[in-house]
C-alpha cells in the first residue's frame, strides 16, 4: 500500500517566522524539518495535515493550502506539502517524539535538514509550487532529483 503523508509549513507572517520541529527518534532523529506524518485510513490529506500539526505541536491550523508534492519512491513515501498562515494555540512539546519551535524565516537551519528538504524548501518559501521526486540510496543520500512539473 502506498504510504502517503503530509508536511505542514506554518508561517507566522506577523513575526516573519516558521514553525519547525527537531525529531527525537526514528529515521529522522536529530534532523530539523516541519510537522507532519502519515495519513490515516479514511482521512483526507487536509485532515491529516491539521491532525498531525496539532498532535506534534499543539497548534491548530486552518485553511491549509497545498504548496508541493514530493515523492520518495525508493522509500515508497509520497508527501503532500501544505502551508498555513492561520493558526491558534500555544506550542506544547511532545518530548518523546519531536521538539517544536519557531525560527525566523531568514534563519532557517538548512544545515540541520535532510538533503531533500534543503532542496525544495527555498522554492516553497519563495511562493513556488514544488512537485519533485527524490531517489535515495541505502545510506539515505539523494542520488537523483526529478522535477515532476
């Protein structure tokens, strides 16, 4: 079965910052990126991104807009990227899984992100819709990038 997931870029336009997470476990342990996770049976992708953002950060997003689609076929993983500028609540930590935090848009820690995230994020932050495929080797290094436009 195809593994589908969401990735949630929450942008606080008033303060020029984005919500990020540092993974505390799993394949992405130590890496920084954005809230998100696997779609559950019967759930729409929009419901998935709202649920995952709330579960991982404590923030409730509204009106998420799809800004990208990323494929990782060697990992059988297909990610729908959303951006939200409407949110409510306060960040709460999910220490056993992720640490959530705000970062200034001009200080995004690309050096602590996976290769694929470093590749597509600048374009999404610049307002472009990104549709891309990333091929990985057995050591989780990108071997090929294909635009799917």
